[in-house]
C-alpha cells in the first residue's frame, strides 16, 4: 500500500490530475460508527478519466481533530518526494527539490463504545504545490486524498454514495416507450429461440452509453431463467441482481439478465425491470435494433472487446488502483473518449481496411459504430470528415454527401468541415451552380469566423479556376469588411484587382453618387477622364478608410481571439481562464450591437463550451431581448435541453418551460415540468413551478390538488413533503386569504415533518408576517410566534438551523415585541447561544462548535474587532458572483 501511495503522490504532485472541480455539496465521512468529518470545501479530482474521487481540505481535517472531545486523531507518516530528489545534492536548488510533494496521514477514529480503527490510506498534499508549474497540480495544494474504499460510508449531504463518487457530468434519462421488443438467443442447434417479448419498455439513456431497454421481468420466459449469485453495484443505478439463461439441451448464457430491485432515486423508473445485453442476442427485424454494433461475424477478439468496452456496463470491481497493469483493459466506461477512438480505428481497419469489396457485415457494423459515436459526440467535425471519406470509398459520392449534410447540420459553424465539404463537391461534381450554391451556404454559416481564411481561399480558388473574375472581385469586396485573422492579405488582393475594375464595382452606388455631387459642387470644369481620375482618388481614400475600420475591428477582437486556446469541442473541461475569456468576448460583441456577429459568436462559444448551461441560458436571454426572435429562442432552449445539458441540472429546462408559458403554450410547459419530475421527483423548485402553472391556468384549487398529489407520492422524501405542505399553506393564505385555514394546515402536519427545516421556517415566517394592530392583537400575535418558536426549539432540528431562526426571532422581538420582549430575548439568547453548560434542549454536540468557541455560525475574529456582535450576522444577499453562476459548478 505504501508503494501505491508513493506512486500516486509522485504522479499527481508532478504531473497533476486530469482535472479538478469544486463542489457545493457537503461531503460527510462515517467510519467506526462516527461521523468524523463534514467537508464543506471538498473537490472532485479526476485521477483517471472515467470518474472522480473526493479530496478534502487538510485544514478541515485538522480543525476536526483539534476540537475538544473529537473522535479523530491524525499522525504523519512517510514523506513522498518528487522522483529522483531523494539522491539530490546539498545545493540550494537540490534542497528545493527535496521539499516533499505530500505526506502519508494516518487517521485514527475512536469510539467510546468499541475499539478504535486506523486508516493509513491517506495522502496530504503539500501547500507548496500552489507554486507548481502544473495548473492541475496547484489545485491539490493543501488537499487530502482518503482512499474511497477505506471509509465505511461516504455521503453527499445526507445521501450515501458507493463504489465511487458520481461524475457530475454523467446523465441518466428514463423514457417510457410503446415500441415492442423481442429478444432471441441462439439455441443448441443454432435455431433462434425467443426468450423475452414485451409491447412496451423503459428506455434508459446514460451518458456515453447506447440506449438500454428495460422490460418487466415477467416479459422474460420464466422457464429459462436461473438465479445467479452475482451482484454488482453502480453508483448511478444501484445494486444489480443477475439471472443466467439456461436453454433446453443444456446451453447456458451466464449472467445475461440483470435487474435493479432497489435502484437509486434517479433510476426508480426501472425498479424490478430486467435488461438483457445484446451480445449474442438479436432483436426481431422491424423491431428495436440491437443497441451495440454486431461484430459476431468476425474472429477479431480485440475488436469485439473494444466494442464491449464502449457499450457494456462497467463490470470492473471498483475502485481499481491507478497503477494496475491491466487498467486499460479493465476500463469500460463508454464516456471514455479514448475507447471510442480505438473502436472507430479498429472498425475501419477490419479486413485490412474497409472498401467497397468488404463484407456487408463489416461495413454495417462500422457504420453503426460511427452513427453511435457521432450521436454521442456530434461536435467532433474531424470524425464527420472521416465518416464521409469512408462512405465515399464504400458507397460513392451520394452516401458521402449525406454524411456531410448530417455533419454541417450538427456543427454548422465549422470552417474546417465546410471547407472539406466544398472541396469534396469540387472533386465529385461538375455543375458550377451546385458548387457555388454550396459555397454560398458555407459563407452564410461560417464566413464570419475569425479564422475562416481556409474557406475563403477555397471559394476564391474555385471562382478563379472557372475564370469568373467578376465573382472573385465580388467575394473580395465582401471579405474586406469582415474582421479576419488574415484581413490584410485579402485587402492587398482587392486593391490590386480594383485598378482594372469599373467605377460602379468599387463602392456602393450611394457612395459614388456622393462623391460625384461633391466634385460637381466645387464648380470646376473637368473632362470625363479627369472626373474618373478624381472619383478613383476619392474611392481609393474610401478604401483606405474601410481598411482602417476593418483593421480596428480586427485588433479589438484579437484581444479575445488570442486567448481562445481551444476553438473546437472536446470532452475535457475548459479552464477558468478560457471561460472568463468567452464571457468577456461575448460582453464585447454585445456592446458592439451587431446581431449577426453576436449570434455567430454565441454559436462559436457553444461549440467550445457546449457542456456549460451558463452559456446556453445567456444565449437564450440575449436572443429573447431581440425583436421577433421567439423561434430562435425556442431552438436554443430545445438544443440545450434535449442534447447537451443533463437533466440533473434542470435550471435550463425550467427556463424553457417558463418561456413556453410566456408564448401561451402552457401544455408544453406542463409537459416539461412533468418530464423533469420523472427523473428528479424530489426537485422542489419544479414541483412549485408546476403547481403555480396550474394556478395561473386553472385556478388555485387545481394548484392545491397538484400539491396534494405530490404530497401523497411515495417517491417523495420527507423534506420534499414538508416543503410541499408549506407551499400549500402559502397558497391558501396569500391567494385565498384564509389565514386560519393556512395555520390549520401547518398545525395538522406538525408531527409529520418535525425534522423538516423548510416546514418550520415557512411556518415561522407565516406567523411573523401576520398584521397585528393594538395591544390585544399584538399580544395574541406574540404568543402565536412564540409558540412556533418554542416548537422549533424542541423539534430536534439541527443546532445551526435553530440558531439561524433565533436570529430572526431576535429581530422580531426588537422590532415588534412588547414591554417584556427583552426578558424573552435575553433568556432565549442564553439558551441558544450560550456555553454548552447553560444551553437547553440540545445534545452535547461538540462537533458543532464554531471558530469562536460557540456553537452556531462561524464568525471570524475580525467581525468582533470591527465592533460587530454575533447577533448582527443575519442572512444577507451574497456579494459577488455565486460559484455556479460563473460555470465552475456542475449542478
């Protein structure tokens, strides 16, 4: 184990991880029966591409260990140095090299009711890594990696996670379908036997995987099923149980049927349903096609293995070590882009390279690989080109053209793809009008790109080849007004050709007419030759001004273009500097006020940053501000919702629903909300949005019925139900004006949701907001507020929640309390914020003590130096930009 820790520390400390990402979620660690850490500043760290690990701040671990009565002890073990530094000399440079990259930490978790347990699989990375030249290595400074499998249980907030942390870029959608499915297997004598048939199924779409069809277990022929002892766990779907298929005659397909009897919440739609992988199986013709390419015809074991890696579930025991010699063979995460690349290359190289004489099975399987790959990654323009080249060699120009059309429909602003498509057309078509029409389409789609010169060169070359000199001059007349990387080259070409062009071609008619009028106004007599000479001189000056303007616009954009390090799509994340540059570039282009250029820049940005919903939302909002662009807004939101943004981040879908409602399409908005809740049944914002949609469309009673339906749903958590009750009471109070009825709703559900923060907060504020005029009403109002507050203090809510509510109670007593208000205030303050010895109603919970020695909100010493007391720290609007607002978060 020490050798593994050393290698991991050396690799990550010198080369850095693949990427890191902060998370707003609290990460809790349970070991030996003790919650020994709640990390609020954990980071995702991708040691290997398929999935991340959680790293926690060393400062948070030490702070927990230093608390009085803490169950955690920390000891330092072996130091890990950069490779080769152990034998360094004693020079100052060598001494610097001998700074350890990391240290082994040994964590001991004590339990007063049992033996202590020790964890020696922890690496604390040195704070000195913050000066590392490796960007990702800097992110590890001051972080501690604790081996996932060494902890009894990890939690995100209060939800347990297993196998490994969930990748925030992973998405699962489950859709109901009434397309029939039949599954066949090959029997002993080769005869096909139907083992499953169903008229409907759930289609499960998981990021990077082909669609999987889950059917009721009763749809599978019971007589051929044999229970298996195999169990596997998936962090996204839960624990899978298996059956083998045993056919008459003794032929057995081991562990080919699996199902999730108790899936995770997000995959509840497939509870108790079975899935049968399509390896060695087939679907009935005209039914659903096999979900993986069929390479059963070939004896190429490596090709079959690559195909399985791309499409099969991950069956590798997790976690596997970073330095296992068989990692490359074990990894089966389909999102792993490298596996797709290997599969595409292997498929193309079948039979010594595919061509029109290759077997139909090899051609069909390779096409299927490309189709699935480009459905998963539609923005990889280079693979559209490769696919088109393959189709051209196999089936001719018509098939290749269809691929190109699919490609430019997927990534229409790609200069490279359009240039390749136009070049393909030049080589395969002799119809000039058809070729020119394609060039014009490409010009409208990609001609504004700052690096569009390969396309413009190709267009000019085509017109020169057919000696269409007028067209060449027209194209150059258009290019000189576009800020391009090579604008000066095109302008010099334009100036050279303009000497032999007529006056009418050199400038717009209104500009030439203006020059004529200016010359006529000076009352000088000129011959026609002199007039033309004067006009050409003025037009030449006009061209100089055009050049200066284009140069200025190009220089402005170069500030941002020079910082675009990745102008194409890739699966890896953009760094913060790239994201910031795109924001600034968009700000600049919007300030310039040009619709076409701004729209084009948004489309460019959303190729590079397609995985960031921040830019989709910004694009939609900008487009919404333009006149008569509703269809464009709808297209943007549909692209984001249906292709790029996972449903686990529902904000953009909620925005889409609100947009459709604004366009009088309430039924579409309703469908969008329902679709979100199919996958995220506890997403409170969506439930409230749906209820209020019903209120606006059908009245408050329908909204209340909607809330009651969700309240009775078994898939809703207690926290969600408590919040739904609060929304129900709010509608009764604020919309119907029935205060007593709303209070009765809270009172009748008090025992059901005693541990729900949202329920108590809303009830508390409901009572505070009631008007009270005169001593009698004020006295009654005080006793109602106090009754709710007393109930909160005895409800068993977390200490910090009660303390936060106490702050609001203090404000209420100060601003609306009666003569004895401060007696209540002082008494309650001692009970809530005093030392543990005088607190009432709380367990002796030492792990909740803040940095100032008191439980509750952590208040920095500088607050007291500035003369601010703890009670003045009420919740306020956050200053600055929230983390997720700048695209750093994935939730």
